[in-house]
């Protein structure tokens, strides 16, 4: 098969230009209808899950379930969950379902320094699909308000 037989070429003298957009052709839309159209688009876009991810990768089902479990744990002194507060430095989920969480506390003298890592471990281990969980408590880098999410800052009136 030669190169010329793969393509068909059609020669034309002229092509009509496409119609031009005109102001009179605009469909009138109330502000409420426009807002609803944008809301529907955004909700669909934000709820779309990335395709082809392993369950333990960020965005994967198991990883996101562990994050959701961590977001249910609140600091007793600050009315914000520990994930948005920035106490969770890392979450690693292996293909076998082992979860390793690296976290810190707001201060080494925190009243829940002894109980919080255990609660984090129990909550992560209770997620369906997790075989076991391990919490590594670190103090370096130290926690600071700059580690908080925008949602936490808004909740605490810092924005």
C-alpha cells in the first residue's frame, strides 16, 4: 500500500464562512438560572473521581476513606479536626492495606499527647480495607498555624 492511497483529497473552489455570532441571538437567562447552571457544572466537576488510581494512592478510595476517618477526630482544645488543623504530615497506604500515618501535636505538652496517637491509629485501622495502621509521632518540623487548611483558618476566624 503506498502513501497516496491512504488519504482521499477533495478539492473545492470555496467554502461558505460560518455564521457570525450576533447579540440578538443570545438566549436570555435570569441570574438564578445562570447560577444554577454553573452550580450543576461545578458539582459534577468537583465530584468526579480521578480514573485509574490505585485505592491507596491520594485520590484512591482507600486513601480518601482514611482521610475521612482522620477528619472525624477533633482537637479537644481547638474546634477543628486534626487533618485540617495540619497535625497530619503524611498518610501512606500500601497495596496490602497497611497504613502509616506521620503526625505531630500542637505542642509536646499537649494534654492528649498520650491518647491522640492511639485514637488516630484505631480510627485508621477501623476503615474497611485497612489491615493495620501505625502512627509515627514526630516533632520536627514543629507544628505551626501556617500548616492549617483554609477551612480551619476560616472556622477559627483567622482569614
